[in-house]
C-alpha cells in the first residue's frame, strides 16, 4: 500500500511507499505503520525525508490524531491503531515524544478509552466505555481532556446500558 499525493492541478505523485495513517495539519509529520508477520508497529516520520523521529522508532506503539496545531499526537497500544479510532493511552509532544497527559483507567473495571477528536488545540474529546466484565452492563461517556492541565470532565451525560436492546450476547447497548 502506498501514500499518494493528489495536487490541486490533478497531478499525482508518491508521497511514501507505505500507507500513511495520519498527517499533522501543518503537513510536516506523518504516522506510518509497518505491517509484518509479527504484528504492526507505527512511527512518527518527517514527511520531507520519510525518516522516523528517534523517539518513535523504539518500542511498538500506535500513533495518530494530531492536534490542530501539530504540537501533540495520540499514542496507544500497537494492536489498537489509534488513527483508526483505537484506544488511546497518552498524549505526546509530537516533536520530542514526551508524555503530556497519561490516560489512566480505573482499577477493577474494564475501561476502554477510544481516541476521539481534537475539539481545540488544547482539548481532546474521547469516548469511554466501562463495565465490570465483558458480559456485564456497560456505561458510556464522552470525556473532554484539557491537555495543558490534565483535567478531564464529562462533555455529555453518561449513557447507561439499556436492557431493551439486550440480545443475550455482549451487553454494550445504549439508549
């Protein structure tokens, strides 16, 4: 899979020999994932020369979702592909890889925090699903995270499991 650049004049050129999962709004950084038989690992690369930033070239994580000013990038587990709305574990400084915000999950519950959208250059909206187990009723929330302070607040009322939609399988249904 390649990444192609289609210009306004209709010309097409190859931007990269692999797929681009996310591109920073300023066009300087790209998230690219390499898929192998052992799994997949992403890196944050400079667009101009395709070189991975040193901080993203070690370990195996998933990256994606740059903020509107290209300062921050979301990071998550390698198996979740943050760029495809996978789980998010932290917000990193895109230039240095330094964690800006770590997303903590409560103990004793199954919590899934799905990468969301940047509301502003400093606020991120994420979707949270929480339950006691895979077959227990779930609660859903939309949470706003201020990455400059680390504060998280509900952005909408919590949606509860609704038994009306229960099919006897997974119990993750909302009204």
